[in-house]
C-alpha cells in the first residue's frame, strides 16, 4: 500500500516535471521569436561602402567627360589658328563687298 | 516486474515525451526565427537598394549639372572667340579701308559710290556730302551728273554740300529737299551688309556652311 502511494507521488512529480519542461520550451521559443522580430540588421556599413563605390564611379565618369570637353577646347585653339591663317581671305571678302570693285581690282 | 520498476518505466516515458515535445516546440521556433531573419535580410537589402538608387540618381544629377555647366562655358568661350575673330576681320577691314582712301584709285571709287547713291535715289537735284579730305579731291560732279542723267534718263545735278561728314570715305547723297537720303559712306555700307558679311567671314575663316 505504501509502495502504491509512493508511486502515485512519483507520477505526480513526473507530470509536473514534464509540464515544466514544455513550459520552459514554450518560453524559450517565445523569447527566440521576440528577439528575432525586434532585432534589426545594421545596413549602415554596407550602405556606406556601396555609396563610396558609386561616388568613385561617378567621379571617374565625370572626369572622363570633362576631359572630352577640354579636348573640345583644344579644338578651339585649332580653329583659332585656322581663323588666323584665313584672316586675309575674310578681310578681302569684306572689302570686295564694301569697296566697289574691291580693294585690289 | 515490481510495481516500482513499472512506475519508473512510465515516469521515464512521461519525461522523454515532454522532452520530445519541448524539442519540437524549439525546432518550430527556430524555423520561424530563420524565416523572420530572412525577411529582415530581404527588407535590409531592399532598403540598401532603394538608398543606393536614390544616391545614384543624386550623383547622376550632380554630374549632369557639372557637365552642362562645363559644356556651356566651353560653348560660350568658343562663341566669344568666334565673334571676336569675326570682329577682328571687320576691324582690320576698316583699317584697310582707311589706307585704301589714301590710294590713287580711291577718287574713282568715290565717284562710283556717289553714282550708286544717286541712281538709288532716282536722280534729280541732289546734294553730295563728303568728308573734309574727300571734298578737296575735286571730284568732277558735273561730269558725274551727266553720266547719271544718261543712265537714268533723268536730269540730274550734283551739288557738293558745305556740310562735311565725319567718315573714313564715301558719300551721303540726298535730294535737295532732304526727303530722301542715301548714306553710301563706308561705315554705312559696312553697317548695312554686316549681318550677311559676318556669315561670309565665318565661311572664309572656318569654311562653315
């Protein structure tokens, strides 16, 4: 009789332990989910790196384009030289229109 | 089997079942956590992409503005140079005209300028204004008037005005009542033709079409 009572007591304790194990697991599961849902991925470093890369690319593109414009300015010097070489023809064209018969007929 | 042994077996079963359930709960939770983390990773990725796209557009806009400004400055600079070179051609042409009026050919040209103006007016009684120096060239206005009369078949008389004009050369011819005036000085001729001549000069300087 005493053995039966002891056994029942052990069952009761085992049931309690099982309940506690499951409750703790549930609590841990909730804690894990809460922790995951409230945490945020820090993107600032990656973002800064990518931005720096983009900036570098943009600066390179700008530099190339500006170089091209500068080359056009060099063309301007060529045109200036060309104009200086053709200046006499231009003057003669004006004179032929303004002086009847031209400057040197 | 004793009662105690049987009880122990049942208790072990209860505990191991509880542990199995606990493992299942935790495993399920970990799966959910993974899912949440993946969503967060995707969200972070989208955020980065959006920020980068915005930043890329800003950079593009900055570059675009810088290039527009640089191109504008280059264009402006070239236009200034172009105009100044055309102006230079006109300036030199004026200097050459100033030299030309001192040559022996000039009196003949002056006659032509007076004739051209007189014909343009249509002949008649006309007044001729010259500069101080040209007035002393003693252009035969009577002979010129006869030539114009013949050409127009309109009796024409040319009278040298006492009023002198300030000009490099050429003449201002007007009807005696002053209603019609034809300015055929070199300055006026340049002014009248300058617009067309600027294009001609550009063509000569750079072969522009």
